C-alpha cells in the first residue's frame, strides 16, 4: 500500500491551515468515491464564511478518509462555516450508510490495507501481535496542514496510543 499522500495536498495552503479528518466505518466503492469527490469539490467551491469564500480543499484519501482543509490566512472559518462542513459529512453518512464520527474506531495499516479496530480491542490486538510498535496508525487528531503532513500516519509507538497500551515501558525494559 502506497502511503504517500503529501504530494496530493495543495502546495499553496499555509502550513497552519485548519484540517478536519473524517474516517469512514468502511471503505467506499470506486463509484461511491467518485460521487464523494464530486460532493467535496462542489462543497469547497461554494464554502463561505460570513459571505466570503473560504479557501478550501476536500478529498478522499485511501478510499476511507475525508480530509477537509481551510486556509485561514485567506478567510477565517467561522462556526457557521464549520457547521456547514459537518452537515456535508452527515449527508455523506446518510447517503452511503456509513459512520464518519466514530472516534472509538482506530485505523491502522496492516497487510497492505486499512484495517479498523475498536479502541476496546486495542490491548488484545497488541498482546496477540496484531498491532506492534511500528504498525502505521492514522492519527486523525491532527489539526493543521503541517501536522497532516508530518503526523497523520505514524508508528503506534509515536502516537497517543503508546502510553495507553504500555508500549513505552516495554521498549525501555
């Protein structure tokens, strides 16, 4: 699985551009992905904040992650403009019968594909070798373009999960 995505991000957006990542509960089919790309393109072309156009970007990565980005150096994003993006994601949830807001589902790269794992099963997965210190993890908590580029797909040992599952203490032993 090719994890290179950075070159697909808009180069002309400021490093501190705001980012929102929505992870689907399943991979979208090719037809669904094309329709979602159309929805995202239409949304960002018409995204407004207090009547001013938002310099926005939206895409679907790895068939499962919707990324929205707003360059606030061009136009600040207000609560109303953020609400409109959430409405779009909720519409996608309904259209495609998926969950996009479940933060209890974690995403990893395993066997060359995105694999979801409920947070409640994380310790079991580690104890049984499904998840290891170097397993790539999708850190959907990133908030800026810089964080998206540098810290979205990271080894579990470099994420907030490491202390939760005791990886740090095992490495130091």
